[in-house]
């Protein structure tokens, strides 16, 4: 009897020890996964910052008004700070990367000094303008090398924890592809740092409050109505499994958040629909796209038909890009031959079978049906005279955009080139102000890692 009890206690102890070891192993794995995720996030944000930095420097070069140049240089300084912050979150303490940090510091110092001074009283000198051109060129080379490293990380599924372990153990760290790539970047930055630098433009995102204002007063829908709207929006005739949650914490509006299982292939589709009015805000299908079997043009046609089917009238395709095997298409509402960029939607199409796998309509919901500005005091020729003389104009449109004060303004939209770069510049049609300068993306290079 005693022997049986002892055996039972021993078995319990062994099982308990095994379970404790299993929990320790799981906890260790969770810590490693968390660390790897943090490294990957910081790395890809760093790559994005370097892309953004190069574009903003290019935009500053194309600007002809000093009132726009100062905010652009301020953005350059902010982006360099963000890049340095992301760099500090990578396991670089064991790997020399000081020359790149010095290069970023010099860009930030140059942009800050020139952003805070009064450029009306003391404009950039010819020497400083040449320094700005040099920074733009050099940041482009750093950007290109970083993209190569990023391509290797994605293509070969490289892990940052392997870098940390290799550097800590000094176990042939030179054989690590990430380390090799960063050493090339640092060596290149070392040459750039010897240069003497002297003593988003992006679309303004609509706020949650604006969306709430647009749907205020509309009839509130229930969960089943949200599911029905999703099925019609996605053009899904078959029954599908769906989970519905309610969002709204921290937002000015409430919405249903749907997780839909695609009945055709079993992948999940995520979608948000406003409670008031049942407006689809965005959708995303979570699946890998292995091949590109249809052209970007055919995909754009599918995107246009998707919008037309869902009641978007007078939409014009204004930009299209291909990211690996996905087509991304930007549409703007057309009003009397004027491109209304503030009433815009984005549609993503899978290039393997033409399915709509992404949609974003925040700007359209927030702005559509608002009265648009129509005052045009400046002619096309008068607006063209406000451009940088070095810009060779290729195309012109009238367009409505949002300015920095989140006001819709009518602009002359010019596409043009300086050297090998293409720019889009918006000149206010009422007062001639240079509202926005955007450097257009080039075609992405394809790197061979075999």
C-alpha cells in the first residue's frame, strides 16, 4: 500500500516537473517571439522612414515657395528622428553602425537649422541648395541598399534573433546576410558623412469626428443587417460563416467589426461597417497571393466595376501600383471634370484570380456630398508661372484636395519632371499658394537573391 502511494506521488512529481518545464519552454518561446516581432517592426519602420526621408527631400527640392519649404524641412527633421529611434530598437549595440547614425544626425541638423530660420528674410543660398541636392542623392543610395536588405529579410524569412545570437557569440557574424547588408550601408554612409553640410506631403487622413458627423442622423442597423450589407458589398451569394463584434471604444462613431469566412477558399475577410447608415469603411482578405495571372489593367477594370456595383458614381482611376501580386488602385470622384481627391477610395485586387481583397473608403464617406469649392481666380498659365522653373510640365488637371487646415481647396494639378524624377504639384486656384508637392514613386526594382 505504502509502495503504491510512493509510486503515485513519484508519478505526480514527474508529471508536475514535466508540466513546469513545458510551461517554462512555452514562456521562453513567447519571449523570443515577442522580441523577434519587435525587431521586425522596428526594421520595417526604419525602411519606411528611409523611403519617406528620400521622398520628402525630393519634394523640398521641387518647391518654389518658401512658406512650403520650411514645413517640408521640418518634416525631414522629424523623419530622421523617427529613423534614429527605430534604429535604436534594433540589436545594433554589438554591430558597428555609427556612421549611418552620424549621417542621419547630419541630415536632421541641416534640416532643423534651415527650417527654424526665416526663409523669407534669409532664403537658402546656392551652396545650401546644392547641399540639399547632395542629401537627396545620398539618401537615395542608402534607401536602395536598405531595400535590398529588406528584400532579403522577406524573401529568405531571415530572423533578427539570429543576428543577435551571432553577434553575441561572435560565431562567424560576417556570414549573416542582415549583418552583411548593414555593413554595406554603414560603409556607404561613412563616405557620405564626410560631406560638409554647413554650420507627406501625403493625403491628410479624415478624423473619426468627421466620419461621425457624416453618418449622424442616419438610421441605425442591427447585426443581421450588417451581415446582409457585407454579403451584398462583397457580392457573395453563398451562405458564409461570420462573427460580429461592436467597435467604438475611443472612436467618435460606432461600427460593426465582421470576420467573414470566404466560402470559396476558407480564408478570412475582415470588414468594418458603421452602425448608423451601414457604410462599409474598409475590408481586407487575409490570404497569400502566389502568382500574377491577370494584368494590372484588367485588375483596374475589376476594381472600377466593383465600385460601380456598390453605388460609387463618376469615379476616375487616378493612380495604380503593383505590389508583388496585388494591384492597388486609387479612385477619385469626378465633378464637372474636376478630380475630387478628398472623395477618394482605394481598392486592392488579387492578381491571381481578380478577387477584391481590399477596400478603404474613409475619405469618401467623410467628404462626399459636401459642397466643393469652385472659385478659380488663376488661369492654368498663371498657376504654371508659380511652379519651380526647373519643372518640365507634362500634364494638367483641376482638382480638389485638402490643405493643411483640413479645408477643401480647388487647385491646378501639374505633373512634371526634374531630371529623372516625376512630381505632382498642386497650386491653389484662388490665391496661387503652393499647397502640396509630391514626388511620385518610381517602379520598384526587382532584386535577385538566388
